C-alpha cells in the first residue's frame, strides 16, 4: 500500500490502494521530515476485487462480459480513491449498484484498457482507450449473432455511427473430441499455453464488420489466418474457403504466422467433404511459401477424390487448380521415392496412392488431352538426364497420361496391387448407394436345400439355363480349424460370381446332417459345385481350395447363365418402377431460397420456402417480448398468444388509460411510482394469476414504441432521448425519400436458391406459386437460372434475370425468355384471369368478434397451440382486409 492511508472495500468488496509515483515521492519526503501519513490525492486509484462484486451490480456485469476474453485474475477494475475514501459516497450509479463508479479497467496481458464515461444519451459505456470512439456494446442484430458464432471469446465494439468491430484475443483454440457429439463445434480456449503466448506478439485482432453484417473484414495475413482457424474449428466451411484468398502468399510466414498455421492441425479430425476441399485450397494458396503443411496432402487428396460428388459448390476447386496441386512435389502418386520423394511407406497406403494417381491422370487428359508435346519432352528428358532410370520413369509416366481409343483420348485407369494372402478381388462397391451383392446363405433345413437345388422362382417370360442353375455348397463344421480359416475366403468369392448361388451346410447340425451323409462327406471342408441336382466338381480339404473353386466356376459358368441373370435383374428393376436412372432424376430435392444471396428488401420466410419483397417503409415495428418473474430470479417468457394480446392492449393505449389490463389468465397493473420506461424496456408492472395463486412482476423488452397515455410516466431524460430519436428518424426518412427519388425506376430486386446444379445431372423441375399478380405488364416478375458469378441482385433497372452479360436466363410473367438482354423465345399460354381478393366467411366472423374487455366478449377455450393458431388467423384476416382497402382506395384514386 505504500506510505499512505489504507482504503477500505466498497460495498463489501475488499480493495487495494495504489499510489502514483509522484504521491509516493511526496510521502517519502514528508516521512523524512518527520511528518505524518501522506494524504490521498485525486490521482490515486483503488483496485476493486471482482470476485466479491455484488450480483446484478455494474461490477459483476463487467466481470461477466470481460471474462469472455480474459481470466478474472488478469482483469483490473479501478475506481478513484475519492469515491471510497475521504469523500461522501453519493451518486446515482453508486447507490444503484452497491459499488463505487468504475473509472478504469485494465487487461495487462492483452494490453487493453477501458474507461467508463456516459455517451450522448447519458448511458454509461465502457470506451476503449486503445481504439478511439469504440465502446463495448451488446445491441446485437440477429445477423451479427449468426456472424459471431464460433467466436465465443470476443467482444463486440461499436461507435456512435453504428459501425461495429469485433475484438478477438489470439488464444490457442483446441476443439476437444466429445464422444456423444462427434460433430461438436465447442472450443476450449487455452489461456495458459505459454508456448503459444511466447510465439505471438499480437495479443488480439480487431475485425471490422461489413456493412451487410454478414461477414468480418480482415486486416493482415495473420489476422485472416486466425479467423480462418476459428471458422474451420466451427465447421463453417464456406467462410473458410472464402478466407483462403486472404492468406495467399509466396513468401515464408513469420514465426507468429507459422504458429497459427500449424494450429490448423486441430481440425485434422474433421472428415467432412468440404473440410478436405478447404485443406486442398489452403495448400494451393500457400504452395509457394515453403511452409510445411499440418496435414498429409496425398491422404487428403485421396479422401477428396472419394467424396468429390458431395463437396458443396461453394467449396469446389476448379479442375485447373486441382491439377496444379496434384502436380506438386508433396503429392505421392507412385510408391517409389525415386519418382515421388515425399513417399513414406508408414503413411501412404496403396489404395490412397492409386486414387490420387487416377485423379491426376484423369485431369491431365481432360485439361491437356491434345498436348502431345509432353510425351516428346519426357522422351528427350530420358536421353539428356544422366540418371537414366529416373528419366525413363518420368517418360513412361508422361506417355501413360492418356491413351487413344476409337479416335478419343482417354485416361488410363490403375488398380491398387492386391494384398498378399487375400483372395478379395477389386470391384466397384456400391452398397452405400443401395446396391445389394450376392452373399453366402446358410441352409436351415432339408426343404431349404431342395429349394436351392431347384433354383429361384422365375416369371413366365424367363426360362432357366440348360441343366438348371449353378449352386456352390460348402460342407463345414465349427470345431474344425481348417474350416474356420478357409470359410471367410470362400464367402469373399460370392459377390464376384452373381450367377452362382453360394450356400454353407453345417454337417454337425441336428436336422440337416442327413444331407452330408447323402453326399458321403467324410472330410471338412468339402465344396461341391452343382448344376441343378447334378454334381459337377468336388474340392476336398484346405489345400488350394479357393484357387480350385475359382477355376471350377470359370469353367462351368456359361453365356446362358449370364443372360438369365441379366433378364432377372431387368425384371426386378421393372417391377420396382422403372430404370434406376429415371428414379434418380425424379427424386424430390428440398429447395430453399438463400437469404445470404439476396437484395436488402427480399425477406426469406417459412424455413426458406417463401420469399417476399418488403421495403423498409412497409416493415412493422417488431413485437415486444413480454416476460414474467414470480418466485424465482429468472425471467420467463410468456407464450406467443399471451404476448400478442399484451402487445395489442399495450399499443392501443388501454393499459396506460386504465392502469391495468387483462391478458388471458393474468391481471396486469402498475403503480405510478414503480413504473419505469427506459429505452427498450418497460419495468415495474405487477401481475396476479386468476387460475392459481401466483403474483410477481412483468416487463416488456423490445423496440421502443410511443403510446398515447404514457406521457406522465416518462422521465425528462427519456423525453430527451425520444426527441433525439425523432430527429434521427426524420433525417433517415428524408434520406430515404431522396434515395427513393434517385433510384426511381431502379427498384427491381432478386435472390437465388441454395441448391446448385451439377453439369449433365439430368432434368430438374420446380413447382412455384406466385402470391401476387405481376406488375408493369409482367416485366418485373421473373424466375430463371444464374451462374455462380451472378451476385448482384439489385436494386436496379429491369431486367435482372437475362440481363446483358450472359450470366443468367430469365422467364418473365409476360412470357418472354431473356438471355444477354435479348428475347430469345416467347411462352404462349391462356389469358390470365385476375380474381379479386375477398374475405371468406370464417375471416369475416373472426373480424366481427368483440375485442377483449368489450361487451359481448367471450374468452376462447383451448390449448396454447389452438390459441396461437386462432390469433394468427385473426391477424392474417386483418392484413387481408388492409390489402383490400388499399386496392379499393387505389381504384377510386385512378
């Protein structure tokens, strides 16, 4: 504490007094001269103990906010010594919070400081001392909340203009595996990682929020890389792919950049198709930097090949980019260090290497199919290179890039080598796509055996092959080690011979042992090949069993067997409804509109199934949220139908005129001395429950709405804020009018859907219902197709779809099909009959019902869901009536 008087804690919170250097020197001089204790000046500050902050105090709220970015032990909240020692404790904020004013907050480890001062509205804000005019805000738009998902350790900063920035500490963000949640996005910030802290000079990054509030802007390579790391761990693959261009470099990373780049290994357990595509894109943009990748590029490329059809359009690499990456030295396409120096037998398996090789050669043929100079260049390299073996291998590889068949250049296809000791042949496995393959069936009874010898039941149009169907019967016993060793390899043969039925017979099983005696089985295993009920071949013992069986099958399978099998399969497909390819074409996909790719006034609703153009002028004020608190400290939100009724009575002025209102089972009332109107909150409303014994408090949270009758309950400060809001609203309205006049004739807007189309994927069909009659003789309403580069959705002058540039195709309500600004076809159809909108009987009855609190009103009895449905129907009828009235007035004016 130095040489001065100790300062006590405020509001029960222990405090530590620290003095400035100047005061300590003065105190030392005074003690030398024999004086008493030094006095505390206005420059002294007292350190407040955050751990003892009273609940709901400003100090406690500050702790909860700042603990997002720092441990409590590294947060230092200061108050002036005059607030707690030597002066009376007065002040509105001090009395409310139970703590002294917070004058300064320091976070020394992050090198940040904040000071508390009022803004232009008189509200206290925590202003940053390091970034001018920025203060901590919690006023978040839903789009901002969506944008900040995956960045839990952040602060949202804003200035008086509403421009926002996100402050993110640079911490080590591992994503621990959660066994019950395999796709978890939860991050655990490791603030005690000393190696991480020593490697990084920047303690935090500040990301400006784009004016669309849909993404963050980045400043610098390291800042972009850290944001990409957070997005990757949160599995936001679209954002990761977008940020890859921000980290493209051909120079080596700094030590700080290397640490962040290597941390991408935290997401290596993510095997999503888009995750593989993002890793390949990151590898491509950093290929010239010389950085060692935190993953194996060959294995990721192999997995990307397998899952290529499932990669989203927003994360798909161009074929030229993929080929450029596959031709780097990091890729292993041959299990030979002389050809591929990066080959490691401990990491690279034959299957992955073969996948990459096939993809590499396919892309070369597709993109460079007519370039025969490569083969000649490789041959010349074989002559000039002193290392003839390596050059010859390179020449051979280049020569095998493509082959010519019937005048077409095709890529060769390679198969991985068969593993020693395995009899499993390689073939296409489509079980994941619903394909079923032949399996070994165990005989359960003599009737089963007789039925299998006779063959399957055929339709009248198909006849069995001459002599009957082939049947391979394996006689075995469980106690024989030879049977246990050989039976799995025999079962592996079943999928490769679909014309032969494979069965197994347990010779020691009671009830079917007579089958073994009938065929005089004396040694196990014994395998017999039948044609109908005639024995063709018998293989006895475990020696070369599988080889002998394969030879016997190849010898006895005839063309007739394969023809009958094809006919049976065609019949089964026909019975199931037609060709499989047609079924895939007719498959219904969930089509939704994408709010991320839309103009400002296009509103997407109904889980992406409905879209409406709703200008800001027509947008209604958002309904407030009504909450109650009875016997606990937690606020509970009222059900939607009760909240809607409360909002209706509140806005009508009934609540303020009568000082009470009845909402369903609640009687709400207030006392003039308790009611408080402050910004977005109205507090101090009491309630009683008419059904059960319950009473407590009600509050309204939401947009400020001025209602007639509230004037006598508004404070002078709130009146000043309302007046300022009105001036700002008038200015905004004036700006809107000027902008509307400037944009006259340029008011066509649009959006696009979420699904993209794969080339040559067949016919796509939609059923769309337009909820309004087209205006401007049909030139303003259209639907069509657009390419990926079509990202401008208005507002501007028509046409939007089919405009010049050739990036879209539009079919308009007047029947014109536009492309590149020209009409290329016209759709002819029946004349449109416009039906006037009218209220039906049920809507009229709902509108004629007496309002709550008036004579003749009868409360509706039903469940909460029924009440919500009834309320929604009534509100829809009111909106419909307004539309009818507007059209009627418009016709009268015309």
